[in-house]
């Protein structure tokens, strides 16, 4: 049996990580992990518990005693809060504003890393985030950094009905002290500004199989 592996996909907001991860996972019959959703779930929990998200100590204390569980639902590994996945709640403007604070707390990042590493207990995963290749699974051979021009990313956000200063968010994510956003060593950087999702996935699969061949591993074959 093959040892479970991780395909790490990092990149800034609106770089197409989510849609690309889901398509690639579907093509290869793998699970997906949206690590941004994990941070957002904690941010939502802080708001619900009336914890000031700008107070690092209080956020860390809440995270420390947080009762959660990892489960697989619809091909995705999810973090549940009291058995519930707050799918809609974590996408509100309030949760989006809160998550940037929560995601820079050292204790939270270490806690999330441990949880994210536990995800492979369920099988091989396509894991998307900001620091998967650099920090969470640095040992994986399959690392990608997706990017697109600021104009294209802004347009994508607007199409989703979200007005967001992508430049400000990139700056925050890239300049934080713990696990800042940056392409990790060995990651293939793909600018998908002018690609459709399938093109990006085909390119990624080609790269994965080239790396597998170099390690004398059998190629991955699309199942869908
Ligand atoms: O991808 P997203 O917009 O759902 O991510 C939400 C926030 O969490 C964003 O501010 C970046 C942060 N994040 C992170 O710091 N590390 C990750 N691995 C994933 C997300």
C-alpha cells in the first residue's frame, strides 16, 4: 500500500488555490484540506465566545481548551466545533476580518500545524494554505505556489461578491512574524492569471509525475 502523501498548494488570496485543490483532488481521488477554513473556524469560535481577537493571550487560551474533532465530509477533512462545521459563518466579513489576527498568534499556528499533520490519518490529501510546503509538510515532494496578477485576483474576488483589498491582505500575510506567506523551497510557482483550472491541474499533475519518476515511483493517474 502507498504511504499517504500530501500535495501542498500555497498562495495568496484569490490565487485559485481552493478551486484548483478541489479539482486536482477530484481528478486523483484524493481528499482536500482547506487550512484557511480551519483558521476561520477558530476565528468564528472566538467571535462566538466574545473573545477579543486582537488579544493574543486570550486567543491562545481559547484555542488551548478548544474541543474539536477532525472528520471527513464530502471528500474534505474538516474541523468540527461541537460536531458542527460552520460553512457559511466562517465566510462573513466579520470572520474574515477576525481571522487575520487569529492566524498570526504563535500558539495558534503551532496548534494548527499539529492538526493539519493529523489529516493524513484519513489518506493522501491536497492541502491548501499559506505555509503548507514551507512549514506544515516541508518533507513533501509535491509543492506548488499559485499566483495571479493583483488585477486578476481583485476581479476574481469581485466576481465572488467580495470587496477586498487583496494588496493589504497579502502584505499582512507576507509580513507576519510566524510562517509568513512565501514560496517554499522546491515549490513550482505557477501564475494562473491566464489559465483555466484544468490547465493548471494538468500542469501540476505533469510536475508531480516528473518528480515521482525521478524517485522511481509509479505515476499518478487521473480517476475522474
Ligand atoms: O485562504 P483563506 O482566505 O480562507 O485564509 C484565511 C486566513 O487564514 C488568511 O488571513 C490567511 C490565513 N491562513 C494562514 O495564515 N495559513 C494557512 N495555512 C491558511 C490560512
